[in-house]
C-alpha cells in the first residue's frame, strides 16, 4: 500500500493552481445524464471520487467520453438501467445524487445507500422527504434506495435541517416535475449555486439558489450544454492553511475570493497577511500565529470540510484555541494522530480544546478520512523531521496531484511504495 513520506520545516513559497470543485462536479456529473444530448463539462478535477462516478454512469449505459484530464462529454441517451450496482459506487458518498437525476428523468431509480468517509451520521431522510413530497414512492430494500413515481408534481418543501445533499438532490428531481416546487431552509454553498446554474444551462428553470428559498418551475426535458465547474474552495482553503502553518508565502490562482471569506477572515484574525486579486489570493505568514475560536457552520460560515486543517494550524499557534464541530459528530478522529506528532489537544464531545505548542515532530500516522488526511499532511510539512503517512487513498479521493503541487511550492513530500523508496527520499532531501 502506498504512503506519503514528508520532511517538514520548509516554508511553502510560490504559486499554485486550484482545480475545479469536487463537491460541485459530483452532482453536476450526475445531473448531466438527465439530458439525451451531449453535455460537455470542463474544469473537472482528476480525483478518485470523480473517476468512480464516471465509471458508474458508464455502467448504466451513459456515454462518457473523456476528452482530456479535465474535460468530459456525457450523454444520457443510451442509459439502459435505472439501477446502480453497489460495487460501482460503494466507495463514494455522492452515489445519492444519481437518485435525484434518474428519478427526475425516468421517474424511477435504484441506488445503493451511500458510502464515503466515516465522519459521522449523514442520514438521507431529508432527501427522501423531498422525493416523497413531489410524488415518489420510496422503499429501502437490499441495501438500496428504490424510488418510483407515476408522475412527479411540484410541491412546497421545508427542510428540517440545512442539507447540501438534500437541497441538490431535490432540485435535480424537481426540475422535470410538473408545476412549481418551492424548497425552503436550503443550503447556500457555492456548489449548490453551481449545480443550479448548470441545470439552468440545460434548460431548467431554477431561481433563488444561494438564498434561503429555491423556486423551480418544471420543464419537459433538458438539453445539452457546455459548462465549466466552479473552483474548489476546500482545496484553496487547504493550501491557504498549509502556507500559514509553514510560515510561507503562497499565491493561489483560479479561486473565487467571495467563497473563501470565512477562511480568509479567520486567517487574518490569527495574524496572516492576505492579498486578494481578481481570481487569486496570496497568503503570507511571517511569524507564529495566535489563538482563535472556530465553529463550523453551513455556508457562509466556517466550513466543516476545513475544520481538521484549521485545527492542525491552531495546534502550532500561540495560546489556547477552541474548535467546535456543529455539523458532524465524528470528525475529530485525526486528533489522536496529531497528538502523536506532539500536539496538545483534548476533545470533549463536539469541541476540541487546542493548547498551541512551539513545534511538532514527525511520526508514523494514518489518515482516517479525506480532510483529516490533508490536515495531517499540513502538520507534517510544519513538523521537525520525517513523517510517514498511511491510508493516503482517502486524500486521493479529493485532492488532485496533492504531493506534486506541494513539492512545486518547496514542500518535501513524495508518494512511496516500499522501504527502498524511503531511503532514496531521505538521501535526496537529507
């Protein structure tokens, strides 16, 4: 099994290009099968989750033509089955987006219950509530969600809790339902807006994405289009924090500064210098940073997907910080790994109390999930000595060329396969 080996203590300096957003690309790829015409998607990130989904829609009959690493053409004209196999999709949580897409187009869908990172309970009850409201019969059998309808009709839906997945899924199913659908208490994340913009590019009539209420007027069918995925705010935030943790100076390109405001504000609060350009952000950290209190919240609050990374940074900051996780109840599993590196963190329920230390030291650690893995890489880049990281498959789910991009900024990191590779790396950087 491949690992990362990292030698810390080198500031990250230079420029990095941010990819398209995985969290937008997954539902957009799912929605693309709703058209029988060719849909061309650009700025697709080349990560494992995307490749698994593309393979899965190909297996149910969709035409998938990979033009290049970041461009794909998809047509749903040849889909022969509304049932997705468990083996095709078990590794990713985004399988549930195929429910909304297939139900909206064909009035039926059978999709395995979602997998993905084990960061806590992520029920799909709000998705199913929305599907039922617009006229679908729902059954859970054989580990699958089975949805069928004799004709979807618009409805007024109030989500019991803000859910990105449910907002997107109901939006996809409702865009081809008869009449008007109103969804209240919806998620406002940039990738929700991106999916709505994409569906509108295919001929849907969706208004209000990015606000508390989304209004959808159903259309008979969707047509082809060309669409470019929004930049990935989580990848951008990860590199911003990596720059801060290593006392570096990094310019990020292909970003939307508005999407990063919560992260930017927190970095400025603890002592980073931030410069914003038209589609770029520069992060400079010249000294040890100060403490902060962080609470994850739905957008535009501080994103839960950035919680592990900011905690790794605060572990090196001066004073005592408090990090509260209000979205997922099992997102502090990485803390034990940080403590192996010398961090002083105590978890009480959904809160981590972080006593900043002057420095971390390299250790053998394991990545428990996608964003936690990124946080451990950040800690390793700032630590003294060598870190060996297992389970890097999680990181590959959501970060394209992560070690290569960090290396281009001066970080000493490499993917290795065996003990001989470890010795070669140590000789090279020693």
